[in-house]
């Protein structure tokens, strides 16, 4: 992974994007010496989103398997939605 300053990223934005897009490089952008953002390829982003979706599905299945549930009627009453 390449690390560059925000100033350098701004000055060379087209070239940085080309490196990410064409070569699959990941670029970490720092502001004031601290990590601020990352540039990744669209393929990497889609993979990350897929992994997040799978994690969310596992968490939802686990929550549904738990015994303690609250009915919709109870939620509406508690929030005065009736």
C-alpha cells in the first residue's frame, strides 16, 4: 500500500486514481501525519461490501435465533406510535 499526503493526493489526483484503477494499488491518504482516507479499486470496494453484508447476515441470524424477542405491538406502545 502506498501512503501519501492529502496535499500530494490533491496535486496528483488523476495519476493517483489511475494507479488505483489500472494497477489495483491501494493508497492511504494522510492529513497532518494521520490516516484520513483510503483509495481502493472498485473491485476492492465491492469485496468489502460483500464481506460487510455477510457479517450483517450472520449477526441477524444470531439475533433471530435468540429467545428474547420484543413484539411490534410492544415497540409501538413503548414509542407511543399508536
